[in-house]
């Protein structure tokens, strides 16, 4: 009997193995500690929520940047900095 191997469906999404161009730009241009607004200005973005979810969150999850106030991600005093390796 021949074994049937199912191909992945078109709905499956693989993991992202590299940074987007915008994420890379942020990563390359962080100087010291920077606020969300300072980082948004680098990309000329205006929507804080989308910027956090599309740019900042993946960088945080990848361990490339860290928040200065991790317990309060939406704090007005929140800043981000590179993680030293």
C-alpha cells in the first residue's frame, strides 16, 4: 500500500525568519533609549497601535530590543533600547 503524504495547505503560514525592511530600519537606527514617537518618526508612521504590533512587538519577541518599562507597554514614559549581546 502506498503512503499518502499531504502537502501543506495554502492557508498555513510559516514563521518569519528575517526582519522586514521597516523593522531593520528601526533596529539599525536605535540610539540609546528612544520613545515610541521618536521611532515612529523614523518611518513617518502615525498610528501608534499598528506601529507597536507590526514593528515593535516582533523586535521585542525576537529579543533584539527591550522596553525600559516592560510591565507597562503603553506607558507614555516607555522607551526602547537595543539588547546588548
